[in-house]
C-alpha cells in the first residue's frame, strides 16, 4: 500500500489581499502544504497584464521542482498578433511522473443562459511510489448557476466512466459536497474524502473495538467524532464538522466549496484545511492510501 498527500487550491492567479500578484508567494504557500499531488484552479498562461503575461503553471513547476500539466478552459485571442493566445484554467503539480494528461470542456445546461466562462476538467495519470498509478481529475465548476454545475458534474461522471483503478477528483466545486448538484458523484462511486473519514471514524467508534477506535479517532482528530457519543450524534455533528472544513471566503470561511473526492480502493486517513493565505480560498489537503 502506498500513501499519498494530495491537495486542491484555487490560487486566484496569485492575487493576494494586498492587490499584488506574487507567484513566488503562492509557490511558498503550496510548498507549505507538503503535498505530492496538487490540483490548482484559476491559473493564467500568458493571460495578460494582470499576471505579467506569465505561464504560471510552468513557473510554479520551476519554483517547486515539480512536474506540471496545464489545461485551458478559456482561450482568448492574443493581445497582439505576434503573441500566443491568452489561456486560463487548471493545472496539476506533482513530485511524481505524469504519464499522460488531457483537458475536456464540460457542458453547460442547455435550458439556461450561457455561463460567464467555460469550465473544464483536467485529467492526468500519475505513477507514484512502488510503480502504483493514480488517475487524478482537477476541476472548477460554475460559480453562479446550480443548473450549470449539475450539467458539469454529469460531464465529469461521463469522462470518469472509463477509469477502472483508484481515482481522485479535486477542485473548486462552488458547492458543498452535500448539495443536489453534486449528487451524481456519490451515485457513481465517488466519496467525499472528509465525509468518508467521519463515517469510518463513527463506525469504528460504534463497533466498540478500543484499539481501532483510538487509531481512527486520532487520524480524524481535526474533523472527526472523538467519542462514541459523537458517533451516535453523527447527523447533528455533520454541519459543524463541515464548517470546520470551510474554505471560502478565506478570511472568515463559511462555505465548504473546495473538496477532494476518492473512488475505488482508497482509504482516507486525514483531511485538513490550510490557514488563510493570499488567495480568496483556503487549500484542502488530505492523506490517502491506495489499498489495492
């Protein structure tokens, strides 16, 4: 079995509360997560003056010494004829080998006004410790329309249908994992990493196995039930635990809209939210173990 530390972070193209775009600062924040696979949203690639026309994915890869892939959900004509297109979208950083990657645009709901910007899902297959391979999906769903998010989740489900091994989905969902628009994920085998951790801790606590209970409760220390009473009150506690994993707005987070999902033979041993940093989102970090 191999253990992976994974994270998702909407970096807002490196824009901090001070009004400055500082990609070196963003790189330090990512490094502090101590994750080996990181999905990023709102990444610029030569997008324009707001980010100095920089290829932010490539630059973050250089600063962190990681492999990187990028997928543009939005592509605009160049500002000048001699320049490349302006691109904006998703990126993945990893300490491991990226075997292949691709970007697929996600559908909008046909019965609604078009969304303000297109959305996509970045797919990468990664080879990690012990030659184990992991399929990783990174996404950023629509921020305004519930119907568009529902359609986009259906698109992710279709793109993931052919993945047969352990898989990870991460991103800025712009919705709590429990909302109806994300229901298709649970219906097709995806598990919210935090909810999985809470449920496993509750089951262990309810089983009365003292050794395993202590182990799981300790692993869930930051977000899980701490006693058999908490296990029995799981329904009551869930909203409170969810608030403890809120990611937006970063200063005083009240919404858990950034999340990690697992599918297949993967165990979750921890889920944490990073401290407030320069973005308007807080990052989410999880430790997972492939058991197959």
